[in-house]
C-alpha cells in the first residue's frame, strides 16, 4: 500500500520524491507543514546518529528517541503526508556500536534492536545498510548475507507486530562515483532471488551511486561536474541504463547525498526518471546560516561567539572537511551548527536571542523555520512535486 501510494503520486506528477533529513525541530516542522500545505508525500529520513531508540541514548536531534520523534511527527502530521523512514540502519551505524568496537555478531544484534524500535514506533521505510564494517572490508556476497539476515528479521518482526513496512537496500558506502551496471544487476538479482525463495516482498528502493558526494557546503561528486571524470562513464550515459534496470526489476532508484546540486541538475532528476533522492546537511546548514545572520544583523555578537565556540569544540565538522581545506571558522560553524542545536548551552543562547529579538517583533524560530522551508522548497519545485511558477 505504501509503495503503491508513492507509485501513484510519481506517475501523476512525473516527479522525483524527496527524502528530508530531520536535522532539527525546525526542519521537522518545516517538512511537516510543507507536506500538509501542498499535500505531497515527504519522507523524513532519520539516521541512527540523528535519532535512535532510548537504548542507544537517542540522537543529536532535539534529544528525541525513536519513539518520541515518531509520536511528535504523527501528532503534527494532520493529513498523514509524512513517511517515517530509517536512513542507514544496520551494524556500526550508531556511535555506541563503533565506540565499543562491537563484533559483527554483536553489531548485527544491536542493529536488530534499533530496527525493532523503528517498527514499534511506526516507521514505514527501513534502509538496510550493512556497508559499514569497522573490522574489515566485506565483499559484495558478505554484504548481501547481512542484508538477507536483517531483511528477514525486520519483515518477520513487522508481520508479528501488524505493521506495514517497505525496504530500501544499499550495498556500499557513498563515494561520489557511479555504480557499475554489473554490480547493480548482480545485487538486485541475488536479492530478488532471496526474497522469492523466502516468500518476502521485494525491496521498494535501491540506493544507487550517481556521482553525488557532500563535503563542506558543496557537492563534490561527478553529477554536477562539467568535466568528465577519468575512469567513469558520464552520468547522463550511465543513469538511463541504471534506471532501466531498476524499472525492469520493479525497484525505485534512490539517490543519496543530493545536497547542494544546482537547480539545473535537480531539474534533470525527474527528466532522467530518478525515483527519489535524499537531502540532509544542506537543510541544517540553511538553518545555521540563518541563525548567524539574524544574530549578527542585530549585533548579538557575544551570542554568535558563544555559539561558535560550542560548535567548534564539538569537533563534528571534522568529517566534512576536504583534504587541505581552507574553510574559515565561520564556514566550519555553518557546517556543524545543526549538530549542536540541542546542546544545553545552545538552547540557552537561542532562548536569550529569542527574548531580545522578540522585543523587536522577530520570532526567531518562525524565521529559522521559514529559511529551512525555502531550502526544502528548492527541491520540491525542481523535482516537480508541485507546480509553482
């Protein structure tokens, strides 16, 4: 039923679906309001670092656990347009599993526990992603075996719980390159064979590498590049063939790391026939930039300095920097600000700012939410989910 609803919407609009990373409370509210106002389905794609069960200490977004996040979204989503989705579920996708250097067996059991909480909370799309391994580099067959185990486990648990779920599968980490046709056909053929043998539903989405990769505040993959990348088939040649394979297998193609692509590249998504795409960091950066701008324009420089110190001390920006990066301190704060919105000191900073700005007739969170909405709308429009001049 979930897949059919998405299929019907895509067929009517000839559009690309959007997955929105729940980067903050304002981002979640922005997505819910846009989905309801325009009556379009939006997927809220929560990674395990953003939101996880109480067993794992929740996540960095609004101090939500899986259950409290799902309850909030379901209560606010008056027209039922939001689809709760687990992004990058699987072993070693949570800091607890990597910090404790769990073995494969323990990490798989830990991932299953996280998936159980997802299903209980009402998540409808589960991304089965065992591409991360802190001990070795598994080959495709080993990754497929892990997919089979998690896939069957989640389906069986959901059936017992009376929950409807659909699956998204991914077999490798995103590199900014493109999938080869051979590896895609190999993976899909084996997964389809497994599903048929075990009497399981086929996956709804498969994650395809299309040449997208996010670093700092830009997309450094080959999708948006005007220059051909050595050793790679050009995106405009490769993608139609990849989509043809997905259509033959009745699986929707999903692109990750779509952030910061140009409007022109985004407009090509529905033209190519890309079924869905995920965007996350860009929305967090949009809110952080808006926060810095409104504080600075109102000469609240002490609050800017305090916020910047918390963000820099968090070290959350390190993984996003390019080699030999020349990013300024301000750019670093923009990159990682959203990781710290639930930090007690940042909450105090925002409360102080809200009081001061409120006296000037500025509702801080309403302003920040409007900026995030504008960022999300860029994708909704370019993906043809709505027809707005």
